[in-house]
């Protein structure tokens, strides 16, 4: 009931993100049911049915990835001070987030079942003059247990991934409990040895630690108020040149060398697979031929390399923005990119991987001048994957904005104009587009070149 109440009173933007999860689950559920229908209509071709079912793993992974990103930005399941007194600790909030994700995915699965049954003609007759009966198996009864089992896969995997991602990580080890005052868990201080408290001079000559410039600070505080200059209250003109940037770590993400190595390995595998012209090509469920199996393995390695290298490239992009005497906008944009390199870089790498795969497929079909014969299931699968990756990137941007909300409020209180913040956001978007756009096109061309006929 608590999860339903939190769902009902949530912000409209939160409802939109949950509806995106439900829509993705509906598309994935329809693809799973289509694989079941193909298996019923073609009992003598189990290999084709298994191939169609295996291709559903890509939209399923994209749906789970989107569900985790949406759960991370849900303000109703974010830990706040004082919620543990009402029984809403980190574990309970994690369970609520997993339940909300399961509810959204179940709604999408039920919608997929309703559309599939309607297209089969079980409700009002078969629409579209039976054009989709190849993967619907309209002349055979639909096994309800098998259909419900397939539709239960997206909610189970998505809720499990959300629970694993949002699990509490700061709880003490069960075998090492430390108790302090009455009712305080894990806050006990190390005990002193016998006689240490009463030892001569243990408290008499002990002085609290002070910073190195403490004496200078005391002398400054003893000065007369007339000698102390008054600080400027709100100077928008000067704040543009003196905007404090958020502190970030100077250490870049460690996945850049591994990503480059995996990316090079993927391109090498694709090149080797493209040299064997007699290799049989793999066909998507919609009838789209995508190349030999070695080329698919190379594409997978290339996509993994992009995902691994994207955080490091984002960090590098932020560092490049701060070179050559940066101003307030470039300094703020670069620091934010460096701070959010991992949070923004991974979804951006996934988007680049999907875009490069789509561009490579289009380039591959453009060599012989033939237009790709996209079937309805191929189009639906591509739409689910592309929509989930783009929605995940936008959700990660919302999460990054929420994480630096305190810094933004502090900048506005110091008198920073709103144009500086908007200019920094535009600089970040432009810098990422200038770096990842040509990189995506280059990788797509290199991936499609060995597979050209």
C-alpha cells in the first residue's frame, strides 16, 4: 500500500519516466510473445524459434537498464534523515523501489498480452486481414502458462536489478557490531586502556588540534570592526568571473585503456569475419540479414569497448574544456563533466554503441543499393532498444542535475547569473557532441567496411 501511495502522489515527471518503463516492458513482452507464436506456428523449426527468442535478450537488457536508471532518480525512494524512525530505512526504500519497478513492468506486460491477443483475433476477429499470422499462430490455442512465464521475465529481472543496485552498502558487518550509547548502532568509539584517562597530564596538557593559520585567524578576529572590510552582498557583474566550481577528483576513470583495447579487439574480429565470404549470415526475426556470426561478435566487443571507454572520454572532454585560461562558463562546464564522468559517460557510451550499430547496418545495405527489408518485429525491437538507451541517457542527466542541486543553489545565492549556468550546460552538450559524434561515425564506418560485399 505504501508503494501505491508513493506512486499516486509522485511528480508528473516521475510518472512519465515510469510510463516509459511500462512502454519498454510492453514492447519487450510483445517480442517474447511473438517468439512463442512463431514456435507454435512452426513446430518443425526449433532453431528459428530459439533464434527469435535469443534476439529478445537485447530489448530485455535495454528495458532492465532503463528501469534501473528510473529507479535511481525516483525521489520517493531516496533516503532522507528521520525516515528510519518511521520504519523507512534503506532496506525498506530499496524494497519499495523494486516494487514500483515491478508494478510498471507488470502493467507493460499486461498491455503486451492484450495487444497480442487482439492481433490473434481472440477478442474481435483477426485485424489486418491476417497479415501477421506468421508469428501469431492464430489457428492454434495460446498456452497461457507459457505466455505468463515469458511475460514474467521483464518484471522479475527489472525488480531484481533495481534491488541489487539500490541495496544498502553502509551497514556494519554482522560479526563486528559496535554499540555506543543506548539505542545507537555502530557508533561506539574505541575504548581507552586502563589508566589512560587518569594518567598524569593526559588531560592537562592536551590541546585540541588547530590549523596552521589559526593564530592568524585569531589576530584577524581581534581587529576592530572599522578595520574589517565589508564583503560584497550580491554583485552579478563580478560573479560571472568568480563562480566557484564544484570540487572534483583529478583521477580519471580507469576504464579508458580497457575500453580502447576491447574496441580494437572488436574491430579486429569484425575484420577477420568479413574476409570469409562463405560464412553463413545471421538473420533477424524480421528478415534483416546482419552478417556472419563473427561480425556479430565483433559488434558486441565494439559496443562493450565504447561503454568502457565513454567515462574516460567524458572526463577527458571536461579537462579539455578547462585548458587555455578558461573563464567562468568553461571552468564550470569542465568541472561538472569531470565530476559526472561515470554517471553520464556510461549511458552515453551505450547510445553511441547503438547508434554506431544502426549506422553500420545502414551503411552495409547501402553498398549494393538495396534498401533493408525491415520487418515489423525488427522495427519494434530497434525502436525499443533505441528508445530505452536515449531515455536512459536523459534520465542519467536528470540524476546528475539532482546530485548537484545544492551546488546550483549555492551559485545562485552567491549572485551567479542564470545565463552562466545555461551557458555551461550548452558547452557541456556541445563538447560531448563534438567528441562522440565523429567517434561514433568513425567506428560505424570501420565496423561496416569489412562486411561490405
